[in-house]
């Protein structure tokens, strides 16, 4: 390798100032997002140790704080399920382990057999990963450290129960907002959707595939945000049930939960729309300028939906306003826009109609009502258009 090539390679490997700043920003964002769950885990661990040691009377209740941290974790979804799985897994592991060790003793093959039976029992009873993992861990503990017939096994079960219940109590006392994180995810997805539609419009107007390729790549990168939204909605439902501070948030959470599937479906339709638009440009197929203009109008409507998602109760725009904007666009989706058009133009038109239905559902309309806002494409439609 020449000196010039070596210098070039070294330059590529050397982190740029911009890259270092981005990594630092990403690290700070991760820490900010996880700050409250970390505080919850730390507080739950300390409280679980105190309860198990000072109130219950266990001398070394090491598993109580472990159970509290495992049941909470940094993820905000399914914490109640994790707590139940943990306690049940420990119970199964200790029960199976204590029974078998008292019969066959302890050793390498006995440990392997005990873990196999304990984890198999857990899997047969429940598909949760924590259930099986804790059953295996507890079986190992019994087979290696706890004497058969001693009190270590029952004490560990009590510690697991203390840790799980303490974790739930901490979540109820210091809850995360049940709606805010999922709402932020939904707004992020809708912001990306709007940006993607505008890039596709630019590519269609310029007959240039590059903006559409960028848009398609951006659309495909939204799945983590969609998954996070669903996780935070699940965690929000738990918090709204167990924390009195947020019992009044259940209605807002229900509205956002109902919008989750339509938002997901809308993003999937946008990916197909972008992909077919890319094919259309590469094939140099003509698209009616009025249909191209609708890309910008739908993007504007998605911006209204994003503001709706972020609005507090009583603020504008609300669902009615978002639906009004989308209805005005839906009425323009007349089949005449693709009269004599090619396959790609027809697919783009059909995907745009499907996208509008998804967005109307995001604004609170039922699917049948959303479909009925569109002009009919057949003589005898299943759902007659609104007049």
C-alpha cells in the first residue's frame, strides 16, 4: 500500500469532530431517555433489600434487589408480566430443584438434569423468557449452594416476591408518563412520513430518482420508532392501571392506542408508494400533475396529524380538524386522475387512496367511514361515498 493510500485509510478511520459530537449526543439522548427507569431500578433495589432484611428478617436477601431490578429493567413495557414471570420462575426452579436434588444428589450431571427439567417445566407452563430463565437460575442455585430441605429455597421465593412487589410499588409511586413517550414516537413517525412524501413529490416533479431513493431509505428506517411506540403504549397501559396519579390518562391512552395500527399501516403504505414512484420515474412513466400535487397536500395533512398527536386535551388541532383536512383531500382522489395511465401510475393512485384511509383512521374515523370518503372506482362500491 502506498503512503498516500495509508494516509487516506488512516483519515477514514480517524473519528471526525462531527462524528464524535453525534456519538456524544446519542449517548446523552440514551441516558436522558433511561434516566427515570434507572432511578426506579435503584430505588426499588434499595427498598427491596430493606423490606426483605429488616421487615421480613432474612439475613442475606441478595435476591430481593436482584428481583426488583430484573422485574423493572430499562424497558417500560410489560413490567407487570416480568414481575409475575420472575416470581413464578423462581418458584418452579426451586420446587423442581429441591425435589430432584433430595433424590439424586448434586453434581455435574445432576445440575444439567435439574436445569433441563426446571426450564422445560417453565416453558410448558408459560412462554415468557424470564419465566424459563429464572427457573433455570433457581434450579442451579438449589443444586449447587442450597442444602436439600433447608430454608434457602423458600427464602429465595419470598425474596423474589418482595422484589417483584417492590418494583411494582415504585412504578406506582414514581411513574413515567403513560402517554408522553408513545406520543413522541407517534409524532416522530408522522414527521418522517411527511418528509418522505415531500421528497417523493420532488422526485416526481424533477423526474429524478435520487430524492425518492433517499425517501425510501428514510421510510424503511422507521420500524424501530414503531416498535418503541407499541412498547411504550403497553407500558403506559400498565402505568395507567397501577398508578393513581395517571388514572385520568386512560382515555387519551386509548385514543393513541387506537391510532397505533393506522400509523403503522400508513407508514407501510408510504414505503410501497415510494417504491412504486421510484419505478415510475425510472420507467419514465407519466403521472398526472394533479396527482403529484396531492403528495404535498397529503404531507401537509400528515403535519396536522402530527400536531394533533402532540396537542394537549382541548388544544387544536383535534381529531375533527385533522379529519376535515383529510376529507378535503380524499374527495380529489377521483379515478379520472389515472385515465389511460400505466401500471405504476395506477398503483401509485391506489396506494395513495389506501394511505388516506389509514390517515383518516389515525384521525379517529372507522375504516368503513374512511373508505366512504373516497370517490368510487367501480359502479357498485361496497361502501357508497359520502356526498
